[in-house]
């Protein structure tokens, strides 16, 4: 019997199943169709779409043969003529089961599912290794920006010490707009929703869950250790005020939601991993300060390569689909030529450092009583915990008197204890804002 997957030039076609047809899935199907000839030339064999799994078969899908659509993804991934599964459904279940079963049956998988990977990379990577197939996920972090492959391949011979970046477009749009026009958080969030930058429920973005999932993936790859989203310290941007942005400008800074993964060495000489997400003051001369709107950027610091910056569109149908297609081409080439992509590397197994052990800098803004001796009292709370003050600025007078304190680097636990102590002082009417300061060497 003739194998129907052999095309006219004798190359065996690579069967592709796409799970999910939202913004990204729609663009993946379009590119597969429109660029079929170019993709075939790059792969060395045709990429043939075997089917597309959707939730609702009654929704019109322009440009897609209705015969390709199914609402039974489990049947699609079980087909013998499917070689690569592209998972774009999102969430944990059923994607976890579908990906695991695809891998175990010898199918390579391409996914953009950061929430799943942040918690279950180990399980899925083990399944891929056992079946000797590929698991690719470039699109899971920073959309179109190539950062996963450089970390896993280009820097495989180097030692990565730090990865820091803006990896959530929604929060960056909100903070950039607040910085530009002085609008408050709620007003800007509503505008982000009207423009399509924020979901109807923006919690995952504005409270840092999305960025934390991406930080877990970046930390795992960079430091050859398994890091899950639960290991990532997380704060969101919902408490950021217009006054914070004004104060940041006075310090020649802006405010960004940063995902930071770094290798730190404790007093005992042991290496640990810090993975954290929070809004932070960033000096205007730092490259991340200039990343505005819905754009993303990731800065990698390696021992030999030095500082590398990756910048571009971090979300959207077409940009994310570009990263998915890059992975798909790699997986298909491996099917044609018999190779395999890089496997999960967890040989280092570094422990996670508690947030309290991480040395950071604080910006603290507080309303204070307008009387003599207040500054000395406030400074005494920092000094008693071994924290050096970098700058102090007094703003306003009378009922509007405020102190803004910026510290040098100190253990986060000591800084946090100091803020708690300040809130109990009679001279401090309220601590209105606490932010960390990143991007300096002080």
C-alpha cells in the first residue's frame, strides 16, 4: 500500500495538528497555509495540517476547510498521521493530558502555554526524553522575542548569572501610560481594556501571575534547575499610584514590572536562585527604562558574553505565531533528518533563596508629622537594622508633609522589618508607598 504521506518529490509529509484557534492559533494556521512552499523548502518536507481542534464547531473559521475542524482534541492527537502537535489552548487541563499523551506516543510538541510549563515542565520533559521527541516552547515567554533558544543553545557553554526583563505587555502599557500622562491606575487599566491590551479579568497580568510563570521558565533554563511558579516571589502593580510615577521622575527613574532571575551566593558560599516579580524603580539610563507600551525586553547577563538584550513585541497573534512557527520548523526538521532539540537540563539543582535573603534597595514614601526630629527618628529605624540611606527628600509641609527615603542595598527582610516599624511610629502618619529600586550597583 502506498503511504499517503509521501508527496510528489518523494519527501514524507510531516503531519501537524493544531489545538486551539484563538488569535495565535488562527495566525499559525494562516502562516502554515500561506507560506507552505517556503516552509517546505526550509524543513525539507511538506508540513501538512491534519486537523484543528476548536471548542465550538459552529463558529465560522475563514480560510479553513471545515473538514479539518474537530471538537475532540484527544482524537486528533491520537491519529497516526500526526507527527507534531501544536498546543495553543492555554491553561492546565486538558492541555497537560493532551501534551503528555502526544509525547508518550512519539509526537513532538510545540506549545506557548507558560502557565502549564511553569509547573509541569519536569513531567513533560521526562515524557519527551523517554519517547525521544522534542518539546519546544519559545512562544511561552515574551512572544516573538527569541530568548528561550539563545539561553538553551547559544549560551549553553557560558554561565548565566542574571536574567531581568519586562515580560508582560499589559502591565508595561499601563505603567508607560501612567508615566506619560499622569493618569491613575484604575483609569489607565480601563483604557487598556478598551484598547484590547487587558483581558476582561486582568488579574493574571496586573497581579504578576503571568510574569511569575515566565520567570519560573527563565530561571529553570538559565540555572539548570527546576523552578516552579510557586518558587517565584510575586507582587503586582495594582497599588501603584500616579504619585509614585511623579516621585520616580524626580529621582530620574520610571516604574516597570520586572521579572528577575539571578544566581546569588550566600554568606556560606552556597549558590542559590532568586526568582522574583515586582514593580520597581528603574533608572532612566538603564535599557529597560526605554521599553514602553506593550513591548517586552529581556536582559541577560552571562560571565563571558556580558550583557545581551532582547527586545520586541511580547504578545499578539502574529508575533506569537512567529515564535510558534520557528519551533515547528525546528521540530519538523528533526523529524526529517533524525535529530533532536536540547533536552531539559537540571543538573545544578540549585536551591531557591528566600526573598528575605535577597539584597535589594527600597524606595519608601511616607506622610509624616511636620515637626522637628522626625527625620532623625525615621533614620534611626533604618540605622538600627544596619541599613544605609542613599537619599532623603522632604516634600510639602503641614498636613501634606512627606518624606521619601531611598536606601542602599540591604537584605530584603531587614528592609521589610524597617517599613513595618515605621508604620508604628507616632511621627509617621502613613507609609504611602514602598517600591524596590533595580538597575543600579549601589
